[in-house]
């Protein structure tokens, strides 16, 4: 029973980290209509920033700053917001598929930089010994997992409440107006470019925070953690939960992560060991099938707003 509770806490912690990322994407796409498929890159920037600033001194790479964890998270948000804002400034003249291709390119550049900048990121070996909150409890796995779940749940709740408030503010209403009818919003004196850059930066900051939280939750990061599969997962979570709904972003993250873990468990239980490496792609197939079934029944997702309504 204790093991089951501990695993449940670990599962929910991971799902809520994905929920934070999905909340950032919901601000960019669900509220503003910015098609970002470079999610993995922005998450990686946040994770590496906090990891480098908070890890102890190592002879093989830059580090050893020993910052507090909360300071590392704040720096991760600031740097990721700056990177996202710069990306937005350079690319938001593009729209739809052109913007998607550009943001995907940004994610590829970030991953390649993490892979090759060995003196900064550790290269393919990644960054280890990342400090974990309440590390003194690691001798008691159940208590450690429950404490981490409490911290991650608090961060998720704070992001949710902040984004809910932003979405209902005049700033959020301008973003929604730009998505629905850009010409009408511009005619009222609103700068579409400026507001979109702001939305891209704020969404990127949320993704960077999620990357930092994940880095300290796991204690180790490497470039392989930030491959395009991460972007696919987050988009599936938003579509299942409902684009435009913060509540849906959280619920979609939990549901899709449950399906992902369940498909992995079934693969390991039913597929012979020699075939499991090839059968790992069945997790992506399971997400695709689930996404099709849900969208056939509820095209707007679980909590997607009806036409004419804003974010929930």
C-alpha cells in the first residue's frame, strides 16, 4: 500500500509538471493563437539555467554557483522569457505553419547546443547532482515523494491562478481579441505585434519554470529529455483538455500522462523482451488513438470553451 501511494505521488508530480508546461502553451495558443512547436527548447532552457546555477562546483563544466533553488527557478523564468521574447520579436511576423517551422528550429538549436556545449551543459552526459527540495527526506521515499508532490502542486496552483487572472484582465481580453479578429483589435489602437511578443514571453517563462521544477524533481537532466516527443505530448494534453481552458490544460495533462504510462506498462507486460524497444512507439500510437476518439466526441476537448466564450 505504501509503495502504491508513493508511486501515485510520483505519477501526479510528473503529470503536474506537464500541466505547467501545458498552461504555458494554452496562453500562447489557446488565448493568443500562436502556433509554438518549439516547446521542448523552452523547457530545456529553463531546466539547464536552474541546474547550472544551483549545482555544486564541478571540474568538467561551468557551475558551482550554489544558488538557492527558488533563485534558480526565478532565473530560469527570466532567461526563458527573454529567449521566448527574442524569438517572438524575430518571428511573429510569420503565421501558422511558418511560425511552427521557425519555433521547431529554435527547439532543435537548443537541443544541439545542450548536446555540444560540453563545458556548460555537460554535453550528452547531462547535468547531475541537481539539488532537490527537502533532500534530507530521501531516505524515506514515501515522505520525499509526498513533499515533492506538495511543492509541485503549489507551483501548479500558483501558475493556474496567475494565468486565470491574466486571462480575465484587460491584457488577456486584448490577446483574445487579436486571436478572434485582429483587424478589429488593431483598429482600436492595439499593437498586435507587441501583445503577441508579450504573450510568447510569458508563456515561455511558464515553460521555463516547468523545466526548472522538473530538473530539481528528478535531480538529473540530459539533452535526450528534450526531444520533439515532449512537444507532441504537450500539444496532445492541450487538445484533450480543451484549447483555451486553463482547467482543461491541467486535466488534459493528467489524462494523457496516465494513458502514456498505461501504454508503456501494457507494452512491457504483453510484448516479448526482444521486441520491447521496437514496440515503445506504441505509446505514441495510444495517444493518437485516444486523441482521435476524444475529439470525435468532443471536438473542443474536455473543457474547451464554446464558441464565443473565453478561457475558463
